C-alpha cells in the first residue's frame, strides 16, 4: 500500500527521534525495533483521528491513565498525518496474561466501570428530543411486529411450508414474546425518564473486548484501540460487547453475568438506564431482518443458507433471553432489599 511503505515508516519514526532497526507488520500495526526499545506504530483513518486524540487527552486530564500511552513527536504532535491516514506511536505491550481469560475479563469490566465513573457527566436532554427518539423507535418496532405477523400468515397459506417457513412459524411465538418484553421495557423507560431534563453521559471505549485490554510487564491492564471512543450512554459499551459474545450455540453465559455484576458494583445503572439496556438487549431485531430478507427474496433463494441464519439468530435470541431474565431477577432482589420493611 502506497501510504504504508517502509520509506514512510522510516520518515515517521524519525519524527520521534528514533532510529528504526527493523519493523514487523501486524495488520494496521507495525512493531518497531529501534535504538530506544520496541514500539507499536498504528494507523487509522484521518477522519477519526482528531476526535480519538481529543478523547485520549480529555481522559488524561480527568485523571484516567489506564490507556496505552501515546507518545508525542519531537515537535509535540500526537499523530502524524500521511495522506488520508493518521499514525500514532505507543509502547509495544507483550500482553502477558498471568491468570488467564477469566481474570482478564473481570479486570476489564472493573476498569471499564472506572473509566465510566471518571468520565461521567450530566448532559441536557430536550424533552422533544427524548420524545422523538421514543416515537420513532416504538413505531419501527411495532412495524416489525406487524410484518412478522404477516409473514406467518403468508407461510400458513402455503400447502407445503418450506423448511424456513416451518422453522419460522415454530419460533414465532417466542419471537413475539421477546418483542413484547422489549417494547414493554421501552415504554417503562419513557415513563420514568420523560420528565427528566438530564441524562448521564460517559466516554465510551466503543469496542471493548479482551483483545483490546493489554497488560504491561508489571501485569497492569490498559485499554487499547480507543479509535471508536465517543461521548454516549454507558450502555453503548455493554450492548456491542454482548452482541458479539452471545452469537454462539445455545449457552448460559454466566461468565458474562459475573462480569456485569462486577461492572454494576462499581458503576451501578440508574433505573432508566437499566430499563433501556434491557429493552435494547432483548429486542430480536436480527431475527426480524433474516425473516424480512427471506420473504422479500424471489423464488430463486438459498433455502439452506436462510435456515442456518434463522437458527443462529434464534440461538442468539435465547442467549440474550437468559441474560435478560437473570438481570431482571437481580434488579428485583435489589429493589426488594431497598424497600422499607412494613410497619
């Protein structure tokens, strides 16, 4: 690639006062062996680079330092622009895990809670903006319900159902239960929050995962890959993580529940945040998308492919259902413990 040639690497490294001996490429990262040690040089799209660096600096100003440090050039820049790419330099961490994946994930969620706590701020939310979000989302979800009902009716009119139609009709009742639950929680969220003028906002990492949580030589954990950082509700870190983690065969993800418990211990959700989190997590949007694609396709479609997709999204829905119900139980026990005893 012309914007990532060895000649560019040498010229970029010189801006940091380093002499490059050798470089190894790992995707968008170069591992640099220099006269002053080993470093990582990473490239990102320049359009995201400015915001990314600003969030890093803001977190440092607020006292959060569990981010893989970014080194400035000799003239004080934290990124080097080459054509449409921004390059930045970090130490190379060997990511030495001392006690395995479970310990690392626990530390990740504890550190994520700390990141959200330090960066939390109250932001103004206009009443009309909240209502617009509620109205548009609810209208879309109700439209999905109507479409699924029509798909079932179409399937039942056929003399012989296709394998996809038969499986879809078998799952339909559970899909509607998930939709109703999600919409119910969404309505609860709006009832609780519609008169609130503020909401809690944090700096979210954007794509938390064990691969983006690295250890230094002393065993301290640091977040990496902050390119998707932005200011948003804390649920915007949790939802993508569970969306990726629950795309498996049927699985009781008790490890994930433990990690959530650790996170909530240090950064408890408010009532409206938990309602919105449960609503989004439970909503079976992916299974609707598969059904929509199938019934809008023509006769010449791959039945086997669609059946596999539907089965996978059903498993995903059941996996999220398990997490949601466990969180419901946790919230119920917490509320019962906080209620005053009867007089």
